[in-house]
């Protein structure tokens, strides 16, 4: 399946921002640590969430979705259930089952997790963290086998070699049910991690956070869910993607959300580029009143510039005035989209961890290949600025993993995107002229 875009457009109107994918994944996985029903609201409807829910149903979780609320109950005790390797290898989020299943059953066989091909994606930090809390692991042909020789996690001291988002989340979930106190240093400070901390605190786990460390007083048993449902924050990566879309198409957009923490770095960046931004009671209004100035950035752990917005903001620099340099420090293979942008007339020099850009005002449509979740979204956005038709091959299988109703939302803002089975742009154009 490919995405066909007949030509340029200026995005205008209001767009609702869905709940955060990367906050929802650990919250869903954490339900395995509860005795009783965990209720969540604002969980986004997208493929990665569906795959995790599917995996959890296989593990014995009862998942009920009603009136925009998702309820999860896990009754099963006894022997650790089997995790389907085909499903686990589809998403990186499956690594988040590690601590909850170990905490609940005392053992786990985790097939190696998957995800976008943006770098090596090891899980050594996860294993190290849980070893500090008493787990033991061995590598088997079917995956990682882990067990808790004492039958439970025991508080300990974790110092991550570098901040890891899902690693910190696994450490937090293990620490919450451990016997004793855990200190986690050099942890990820992303707002998605804070959503998990807030849920655990609402369940009576005492957690203190500072820039340097997180201290968790483990409760030594399964958790009791909060009586009220927990509302997941809005997705800052989706919000950032639509802000980049606004800049690329020189549009005028209202982003509608109730709570979207963690956007500050991106908003400062766009303000410095010249985008007009104002917060009101309905959300965030963004508009482009004059050509934007390209701005260099380097991705870094939170609160640095988020790697998940590197692709859309690199696309924005391609059509903003002046020279810029984008440096990627988190993932070693996250510039595949930049090479595709060359085909639309963008002026770029792509190096392994850095791309230099000379902004241009005009691009032309082209046939380009999508390679990963964020890159595929960025390619679609850049095509909205290009004169003439574009075909983005393989995009859907990537962007539907992380953006809910992406095409529908862009269409409501004025884009004329279509899904097609065509594999050549030339063939579509020939058919149109026949
Ligand atoms: N790392 C290791 N060993 C580990 C874990 C991480 O060396 O055991 C390294 C990684 O190779 C990387 C760095 O540490 O260089 C940071 O990786 P991190 O563990 O933080 O990434 P993650 O938890 O696997 C989450 C998001 C990603 C996002 C990164 C960085 C989820 C489900 N995924 O991944 O999101 O890019 O943090 O912010 O939360 C996306 O949504 O498109 C996406 C890829």
C-alpha cells in the first residue's frame, strides 16, 4: 500500500491530538502488576497499542473497551504464560512485559522485541537494571529467560549507563512491587515516564523524583488499582508532527488537547524559527505569517530535542530559509528519510549521524520510499509542500503504528491524500491522462 498526494496544500483548521503512544504502552503493561481492574482513558487507537493488547490477551488479560475507557484485568496466577514470538517481534513495546511478568510470575521467557529499524536497539540496560533488583537472566535460542531466585524483586541501586526510556519504565515497575527501596540514577526524564510514576503513586507507591535520581519504596506485593480511571496525556510526538506540518505547508492549525506535557523544547525551537504560537483554552494555535528561518538542532535525551521529532523537523528545515545542521545522537540509523527527500529536490548532505541542509522554497513531487514510523510521516508532510504529484511507497505500514487516523486528520485540514495499491507514480499519472 502506498500514499498518493496529487499536489501541494496549506493545512488549515483544528486537529485533535490523540493520547500518547509511548505513555500508554508502559501503562498497559503495568496492568499485569495489579490485583484488580486498571482503567485507562485516552489510549490511542493505533497498531502498536493493538499488538500489545493482543499479546496481553494471550497472557490471560481481560481487555474491555467501552465509552473511550479501556479496562484491563489479569486474574491468572501460577505458571508464567507463553509470549508469542511473532507478535513480540512486531513492537519494541513488548520489552515492557519484562518487569511486570517477572514481578507477577517470578519467571519469563521473552522473545526478542522488535520495532523500527532505526538502530541496534539492545536491551542490556533493562537486564542490568532488573539484575540489580534480584533477577537472573540467560540467553536461550527462543529469547531471554529470566527468573527471580527469591520469588520477588528486592530493592537495589540502579545507575543507567545512559538514560533509557523503556529501561527506566521496566525498572520503575519492578521497583514498585519489590521488597525494599530502590534508587534509579541517570534515568530517562521523559513525560511518558512521569505518566507511569503518577499512576504508581496513585496506587500508593511512594516515589520521589529529582533530576538526579528516582527513589521508590517498593510495596512488596501486587498493586491495588486506583478507583478512578487514569487519563493518559496527549501525544507530544503527534502534536510536534502536526506543528511541523503547519510549518512545512505554511498553514494555520489549532491543536486540540487537554494536557500535553513535554512540548517546551519544541515550542521554543519553533518560536525561534518564526512560527506564531499561542495557547488558549482549546489548545495550541500555530500559524505561519512569514517564511520560517531554518534552525539547527541535535537530538538528545529529554529535555533535549526529541529524536522522535527529528524527521518531521528535518523536513521543515528543508523548506525553511537558510542553512542548518541536524545531528542525531540517540539512534544510529535514523536518516533514511533524508535520502528520500533528495528526490523531491531538497538540498541535503546526509552523513552517518548528521545531515546538512540548505533550505529551498520549492520542491517537486516524486516517488519515494518510507522506511520507518516517523520518517514515513515526515515524507508525507514534505510531499504536501511539493509541486506536482508524489507517491510514498510503504508508508501506511509504518505511520499507522504510531499515529491514529493520520490521513483522516490531514485530510480534514485540507490535504488530498489517498491510499493506493499502485507501486509506480508513472502508472498513476498514465491512468489519469488516459
Ligand atoms: N540503549 C542501550 N541498551 C538498552 C536500551 C537502550 O544501549 O538496553 C540505548 C539505545 O540504543 C539508544 C539509547 O539507549 O541509543 C536510548 O534508547 P531508549 O532505551 O531510551 O529507547 P526505547 O526505550 O527503546 C523509547 C521510545 C522510542 C524513542 C526512544 C528515545 C517507546 C516504546 N519507544 O524507545 O520511540 O525513540 O525511547 O526517546 O517508548 C517512536 O515512538 O518512534 C520511538 C522509536
